[in-house]
C-alpha cells in the first residue's frame, strides 16, 4: 500500500438539456422579471478599446441541420491580449471589456451572434505568441459534456501559421474548421458537431 | 465582474488537472437518442491549459438580486409563492483537492412541482404554476458554500423511448475561476427510484459518479414546519500548484 492521494473526483457532467435557456438566458426564454438582463448578453460598451467585430455562426448536427436549442459561450482576451480575470498576471485588462459572452442560438435560424472586439495575441506556455483566437464552449440537448473549441481569424494567415496550438493538428485538412471567415462587419464561424467538416474540439 | 470575493487569496495561475473522460459521460450514447447526431466522432485534441483556459470570468455579488436564490418567490406575485414540497438545497463547491471554491457563480433551473417547465417547446400536460419561473442563481461564499430555496421538481416524461421519464432533478451550471472548469450537471434526490431508469443518468458509466450527483436528505438542516433540506456538494477541476515560481505559469 501507498499513501492515498486524497483527490476528489470532478462532478460528472450531464447534458444541459432542452431547457438550458430557462436557467442561463431566462429573458430570452420569456421568463422576465427575475433578472434585469441575461448574463453575457453584452461584452462591450462605448469605451471599449479595439476593433469592433461581430461573430456570427451556427452549430450544426451530423445531418447539417442547425441546432435551435444550443447555448454558446465565448471567452477571449481584450484588444491588447489581456484577459479580464483575477488569474491574469501580466497586467490589467480593459475594464470596459468583459471578455465573456453568452448567446442562445436563435429558435428559428439557429444563429448565434456576439458583438465583441478582435482579441490581441496571448502567449503560449513557452512564451511564443498564439494567434488571435476566441475560446468557444457549446452545450445543448444531446451534448453530454460541454464542447471546447477555438475560433481563429481568417485574415491572420501569418499569425495562424506560427500558432503553437494549430500546429498540433495532425490532419491539416481539419485546420480550416477552426478558422472564421471574414465577412462584412466581422467573422462567420460555423461549428460542425459531426461529419466531414467536424470541428476540432479540445480536451483542455 | 469583480474580484471582491477572491481578495485575500493568492491569484491562481496553475493549469487544471486533466479531465477524467472515463468518469464523465461519453459523447456518443445511443440510448440517449439526441446524442447520436450531436456527438463528435473524432478524437478530441488534448492540450495542456494555456492562459486562455486558466483564466475565466468572475462574477461579483453586485449582479445578484435579493431573491435570486429563492425560486419559491423570485417569480411569484407579491404575497404569493410557488406550489410544491418546499426544500432547501445547500452545499459547497469544492475543487479536486477538497478546497472550497469561493466566488463561484451557480445558476440553476428546474421543472415545477408537477414536472412542467416554463418553456415554449414544453408540451407536458402538467400545468404551469403561475408563481414559479424555474430559474435561480447564487455566488459561493468564502468557503465555497451556497444555499438556495425552491420546490422539489416533479419527474416528467420526455420523448426518447416510448415511456422514458426523468427523475426529479435540478440543473446546475457552474463557473469556477478558470474557463476550463466550466461545467453543467444535474442534481438528483436521494431515494428516487427513477434514477437508475433514466437514459440520461445512464450516460454516466460509474455508479460512484451517479452517487456523487445524488443529494442527501439532511433532516438536521431543515427549517422546522417549513422546508426539508438536501445537501449537494459540487466538485470542480483542481489546479496544479505552481511549484516552481521561476517557470512559466501553466506549465
Ligand atoms: Fe430537466
């Protein structure tokens, strides 16, 4: 026998289910009057520094049908590459930028939309700079544990080419699944849960 | 957002312990039919945490309203209250090292006492309770403790198999201190015979992991002549300590 490590086990994930919006975006679900507004519905204000962008997209199932009951959260650095988090030790992030957004996909079109700013570059663990990116977390009915992925920017070829995380993708044909297409006013990023274009999801 | 609650703790910059993917449900669980077309089929890309996962948003108590953790009253008309067995749910949010997680945002949602959700797409014949919305939230205290008040939700049938029912449950969403800790789970109730029959519960392989999601009746925490109490602790991923300060954080 050896000494026990005395680790607790993380609580097991369970699906967010079909009614996740009651809990996380109640005003969107027409449960009004409990909270003044839905958390994460606004990431920026008039004073936020950086280039304004909108990120739009859909989450698609194995038949290519958009999920109309998904919930998407994003987390990103500010325009200078700093996170608005107590664990950010490199400096103070823009106080007018939360870095965190939450959006229910539209009940008809399945679209999500975030009004945000383009993030700056953040160092990887060895000090090299990662390319600008936005962390995505997707939950929905039928998804047993929230899915983590990243969105990179289609107009950042040079930075993307030296990104240490993108470099880890063995099957290079899958790399475009993480790259958002520049469109008028921002970027478009579709997430494919399955199929030929299945998005690269992370175990982080 | 504010870091008020965390002020007398050293900032945490370590990477999180790896997730035990055998303990969590697999993505593809065909007996839970919706998972079939919504489960990634390719292997996940394993990655040590970077700053993007080690950091995360933190929420201050200033976002909370007085009734946010009281589902009996937070949607009810003045002087009225939700119908159903009144319960207190309390516990702690811990990390895998057993330390309380202060300042964690908990959001919860549930069906009413009849098993009906207040939702457009919900078609169960059980009636809505005009005084029950079904959502609440709170932020853990300095020790990771939290408490909420609600009515015990009813079990409900759902379209999967011809006669599948969910056990009584409360959905919980938890924010710890890093985005990699993000978790959604469900709380079940001690003694509910519906637990082992549920296809969603059965997405979890290990019976110990199911026990860990099952709240214990705690008669010592009840409010006499008012509410019974259930204790539900939640465990989030723990962090590696930064053993060598001269190394880059997270590595
Ligand atoms: Fe439910």
